């Protein structure tokens, strides 16, 4: 089955991210095709390369990166939500004259059209958080 996921919750402040990751991992392990994970609202914090949780807590960004690499999954971050929350890639950092970028490797910034495309291209779009 072709699936896509929308994540609306930030790691460490919501169960949305953890639930989405577990669902994604299980679906991929069962042979389903996960086309895209779209991070929206506070979910964009999953893509920050600067978040450093304590060693005994989940390394959320790295887990998403590893899963995407293993199963060839698009990790897409909503540009408007990301900018509002201080998550930027190199292009946005240059555009807004910022000193650096903090988008994790393997994540891409794009618009809501990617969420619509995921919904149209998948048999199911599963949302986590609100």
C-alpha cells in the first residue's frame, strides 16, 4: 500500500512525532511504500539539526533521517511553518541574511503543494497531531 504521513506535533512536547515514527517504521518493515512524510505546524521541529535531547531520550531527527535513507522516503518541511519557527535551509538563510542554516540533512523545505501531492499520490494519508 502507498502511504504518506503528516506530522503536526513537535518532538518532546507531543506524542505525535513518536507515534508517526513508529507507524512509519512498522509500515515500511511490513513492505508498505511510504512516499512522503510532511512536517507541518510544530512538527517542523522534527527537522532541526540543532536540537540535542539528553542521551537517554529519543534522537528524533536522526531517526527520521535513518528511516528516510533506508526506505527512500521524502521528508518535507512546510516552508511557512518552518520559517515561523526558525527552521531554515541554506537558501532561506541567504534570502533572509541569516548567519546559518539548521535544517537536518535529508529534509527538504517546500510548500503545502507537497502535502496535496502526497494525498493524491498515496492510497492513505495518515495524520499525527493537530
